[in-house]
């Protein structure tokens, strides 16, 4: 992980930079994240995993991001980031709380757990694993350079990141649909619910109108989607500029 691209409060415990701890000596309070030195390869399937040595209050997250994403919160809670959270099993995209129905305690994790992230940049898809089992829901329409990322939020929390997993990466369930995290889950669940594509409901003409009894929370949600759309456009422009260089 990067010694430079991290929030204050996170400490790298060894020379490899792969064991990360939330430091009690820091004056910082609240969530902090760190990203990898390099983006994932653009043409190869990529797998990395995280072992939780000390869970703290379980507010841990594994995920990935574009480099423009803030490191001042956990992956999935800042723009241009995606994450899988330990305390509630939540899957999040760019702080989109509209995915609250994807929060399931059955897939929460803590000390001793091994969570993984599988990204296929060619297809633009990604999914997470817990203790070797693929979670059902999949992120889609990914683009740009993506950096592995982890986030911690409480004193003494400690995790270890593993890259170059070799045969383990090849044996991931890349083409599968994953296992249900809840045995009592509704069997008639709409299959589209497994698609965590951001901004499904965006209007091509911009923000849909919000009238009547629609709350300020709904308006904020729509504004956030609009901002994400603009951020994606900037990312694409940046990618084109880098290719020209």
C-alpha cells in the first residue's frame, strides 16, 4: 500500500507496507483510508484480499477507487469509490445510500475474516468475497484506472492486504452468480437487484423533477447522482488526455 496516499492516523507496520493499523497516537478521529501504489492492470482480471487481525468496532472496509477519490472516509462512502463494509455487510457506491437494501448483517465480518475483491477491468465488473465465498451482488459499468483501497475507523484496528494471489486468483468464481447470503431470502427476488450499476435511474436530460411531498433527502440524492455523472465525465476526459501523452 502507498506510504503517501493515506489518511493521517493510519500506520504501516512493516517494510512491505501491507499491514495497516489505525494508530492510537494520532490526533485524528474518524475514518481513514489508504490506497495501493499502482492501479490494477487494465487488461487482466485482478484479485486482492484482506485479513482482519483486529476488528476494533468493526467499521472496516475493503474496496477500490479512482485516484480522485477522497481518503477521508472508507471506500464506498466517497465519490468515485466502491466498498464492502464490515459492521453491516453493506455494499456502497460513491456514498449512495440508495443501496441500503444491500446492507445485510449476514455478510458482516470482523476479526479473523478474510474478505476479497475481484475486478475484471475488461468487462467492467467487480464483486466481493467473504471467507472464500462470492457475494451475490456485482458492481457493473466500471471504467478508468482503479486502485485497491481499504478503510479503518477505530483505534487498534489492524488488517493485512494480500496481492499477487496467484492460483487463488485464478480459482475465483469469475463467471458465477455467487451464493445467497441469506438462506431465507425471497426466492422471487428480481434478478436486476443483483446488479449494482450506479445511477440506474438517471435521466438523460439531467435531474428529474422533484415535487410535492418529495423530501430534501431525495433532492440531495438526485444532486449526488448528478455530481457523480459529472465526475465520471472528468475521469473519462483525464483518461483520454493521458493516452494522448
